[in-house]
C-alpha cells in the first residue's frame, strides 16, 4: 500500500453490505421473484436475533457503516425450494489509537521525503539519461533506422535499471512493508453471520477451536494476506455434514420453512490477538437456541 493510499484509508469508512438478493452459489439463475412481506418478516426476525448475539464495539472501537439487518427483497426461483441463504455483517474499526496512527503516517512521510531529497540529484541524472536515449531512439526511427534504434535498447534498459536501483536504496521496500504491518495491526474486525449457507470450506491450514455451545465445528486459520497478523475463524452452528478437503454441507431441518434458520455459520476476521476475545463475546447459546 502506498503512503497516499494509507492516508486515504484513514478517512475511509467501510460500508456494511446486506444481501439484496439470493442466488445460487455458482451465480446462475434463470428467473427471480420478489420476496413477500411475510417472508421478509421471517428473515428479518432471524437476522435481528442473530444481530443481538454479536458484541458491541470494544473500548476504543466504533461500528462502521449501516448496522441495520436487512432481509433480501428478491430471490432466485431456481432454488427457492432450498433453504434461503441470507446474512448480516458487523464491521468494527479501532479509533482509540488514531492519533498514534496519524503520527506514524506523518513520521513515515517525513522519513520518505528526507530519503528522496538525498536521492533526487542522482534520480534526476538517471532520468536525464533516459530522456536523452529516448530522443535518440525517436530520431533514429524517424530516419527509418530501426537497427540503430534497437541498438540503444540495452543502454535504455541499463539506464532504467539504474533509476530503479536508486529508488530502492536504503531498504525502502522493506521499510514500507514494516510500516504497513505496524500501521494495519489490529485496525479492523468483521463478524458475519450467515443463515443457511449452501456450504462452507475451511482453510487448508485450519486448526480446531474449542466448540462453542451448539457448534458442530469451529476452526481458525491465517487470513488471506490482506493484512498482517490477520486471523479468520469459522464456526458452524446446527447440523452439518463434513466432506473431503474441509468442505461442509448443511443438513436441512424438518418442518422448517425455507426462509427460516436451518443452519448458521459465523465468520470472524480479526487480528490474531483479538480473535479469541471476539469469539468469547459472541452469544453462541442464543444462536444455538434459534435452531431449536
């Protein structure tokens, strides 16, 4: 992430996204229909109950975006006889140490500016060399001397490599990576409750967690590399059937309408040191009760 992107991120609010429609997992659908008021009322009731099981923002944190639970307003008719999939996500952001993060950005900008000032004369000289070679190549091509123009390619590549070398001096890439890691540490957290997911897949390096009340499985694994030290937990509540390679399939509850809750999955993405207290703050007893 470039410094400009980090500065922009300080003012960026993440918007909570509620599912507007329901379709099959592969995205294919031949026809949609609007959900009825009664169907939306059932789903909203389930979502509101799920929402109450999630913890409020920890001290020094805030909830970001629209924190409303919204039922889907349309669905794919191809699969309307299967349990309907919908969900709710709560976004959290750490603002308690914002002054410290702002100072980190300012300090990094000052360090970067000082380093660039020291490099600038050599960068200017390297760029002047690149510009001169470019002019020479253009002049040769205008004379249809393609052989002569191509003969300058090696010098051009050497000049550009020299420019890049100067830019990277002083472990600039490593320093920026270290800065990004420190800046992004424990900044955001999301908790998503999915009702009737068509299936769930555990990460290849998933490790078991203690089973919360009503859970069929609970694991965590290192996140997808979006942020340093990011951990992800997935807890399956209700009846699920395990398959190969971390695949789990839901078991439909007899006598429950398709828009009701058949299974629940809870997905938590947080800093590795915040994951355990975040899970402990979720009311899994009430989530399990929603399936009884």
